């Protein structure tokens, strides 16, 4: 058997590639196989020898890319679940599903799922794919419990996978260099996210508009309301997109944190607005961690996603409403000492609690089914 302890299979384009693939795979001495989103359908459905996912069925089924005692599949669908089962039957490896979001939620809360035609049948097929594995690993306890209840309800007569929680942690050596603000230049107040957070503008708009009116540079990172990545389907979503555009002074293109590029955000104050619904409850606090390692003071919605680990007035400011988020931003703009203290405390929290080397044992147990 080759030197890698396991093999991670994922599709290019995931915004959480570093957090759910690169960092944990490195912690476990695992190999990563990246299948392009363009051409990936061919690679998974047609036996081949010239893609990132080579496999053969004659004279016997074989997977040359597979190394180690386990295969991990991010966001599995039926096609990938079938490959995982074939690997298990052929090589005796442990099969593991990795899920980072609630893909069982109502699509009205998720523009990505809705624009891709994700319906009730797709949700059931996804759930069945997860349930077919030996184990499943989730970002949070809430997400694990949601999938556990759904699998028990849908597949009562069949064995269920072992379920684990492995949060989002990172290597200290992967922290980015800070993007320092020039002396005398305006404070940088901003938000980072994908179009799936289109509706969160309701929470952040007053704070961002206030910051803009106070002379701060308001920055949107990732989602560009002038060039939305997903089709705007309704007048309501078009309206929300226009509201994001109104508070944007500067746009920074999405740059994925990965094994070769460190994500460095040009922010002094970073906002984490999040509505409360069945989709957002499945989120993790990656945004706050990324703000912290970039040196920004964090303002987050007083939402279980953030309040589980982040402490008001210590590592961040928590806001329970749009007006409270505005007030938090007002305080931070006017109080440089508070801004500095929160930023320093947040970095210390991430350094002490979110170092993946401290959590490698959690991933080891999930992937291999045994403790280190």
C-alpha cells in the first residue's frame, strides 16, 4: 500500500476546500484528489485513464488514485457514493462522507441550491448517498443531529453511518500576512461571502451604510453585486442585490485559501451577518476565523453559529439585530483601543483553540474509526 494514510476526493470550486480538505488531509497524511467541476461528470461516469479520477472496470474494477485505508468524499451524490462502495468492496477501505452545509433545507433559503434545481428528490438522493457510507463527518453538532434525524426517519430498516463532528480549524503556519492600512487612510469595514448570503444584507445594511457615510472604505469580498454569480430569479432577489451594491465602495475578488495561497483580507472591521433559518443554522464560523487571522475586529450576528465559540466584548461584538450591528460598528469606528483589543483577543483565541494540530485526533477517529 502506498504511503498516504487515506484519500480525499472532492470537486474543484468548493469555497471551503482548505478547511474541509487541505488542512485535515495534511493532518492525517492523506492524499487529495481534485476533480474539476467542468469535465467531472465524465470522469465519474466513464471509465478512463487520463483524468484526475482514473478508474477501470475491465478486466477488474480498479482505482489507481486510491491510497490508504479510507476514502473521504465531500458532499457526496449518488455517482460518488457508488464509487465509494466499489472501493470498499474491492479494497476493503472505510468510506466517509463529509458534509459542511445543510443540503436538506428548504431551497428558498439557498439561492445556489435553487438556481441549480435542487429539489426534494435531489435532497433524498444526497441523504441516501451520505447514509450509504461507513461514517459521516459534519462541521457542527447541529448539522450532525439534523442529518442523523433525517437518516433515521428515511432509512429506518438499514444500518446507519457512524457520525462525527470535526470543526473548521487551520494550521498556524498558514496564517496570512496582515494587509496593513496606510496611516491616515480610512478604516476598512467589510463583509466576505458568496451569493448564498444574498439575504443577509437585511442584517448588515444599516451598519455598512453608516460606515460608508462616516467616510470608511466599505469592502465586499467574494460576492460582486454588479456581476452576480447566480441568475437573479425574482424581483425580491434583484432588490437584495441592488442593496448590496449601494453599500459597496470597493470589491475584492474571491481568492480561495488553499495550500499555496494564504487568504489575507484588507479589513479593520469584519461583519458576519447571518439570518436565522434551517439553512443558516448549518453554517460554521469560518468567516469570523478568517477575519481574525487577517487582523480585523469581528462583529457577528448573535446566532448560535457564532455564539457557540465567540464571546461578546472579549473576542468579538455580537449583535442581535440590524440596529445592534450598526451600534457595534459605530463603537469600533470611534474606539481604536476596543478595536485593537478585540482583534488581538480574536487572534489569540484562534491560535489557542483553532489550531488543527490540536484537533487531528477528531479527524483521525472519524476517518479511520479509531483513536490515535
